């Protein structure tokens, strides 16, 4: 995936502003079920928010890094416990994708 320009990142953050987290990672961390749900959400929606409700800032940072590495997603933005991720899917359904619908 190409690294988006600062203008494209700004547009992605604006598009993600109204989104709610679709995956919530709690005390059990990155379980196989959470990773499966993350894959499904990225395939369907491409641009998603994830709530990482674990430990302190360093632990959250490590979990977000693991998520991005495992899912091959780009971290668009992180504010507190909420991370916005992007992984383009050329075969995405325009009715489900947060990149195509308004």
C-alpha cells in the first residue's frame, strides 16, 4: 500500500470522524476471535476505528502496532484509546465501504 500524502491523510481523518469503533480490544488482548473480526471489518469497510482499552499508553501503542503488522493496515490516526486504520480492498462492496459511501 502506498503511503498517503498529508492531504489524503487529512481527508481520511475527516471521513473517519463520524465513525464509531467497530472492534473493541479489551483485557484479553489480541485473541484469534478479535483478529478474525478485525479482518472482516477491514475487508468490508476498509476505513475503521478500533478501541484499544488495555493498560497504559505504552501497552496500547504496542497493541496498535501489532494490529497494524498483523492486518497489514495503515494507522491513519490515534487519539487516546481510539485508532483509525485503513486497508484498501479493491474488491470492496461500495455499499459497505467507508471510503465510497458518504
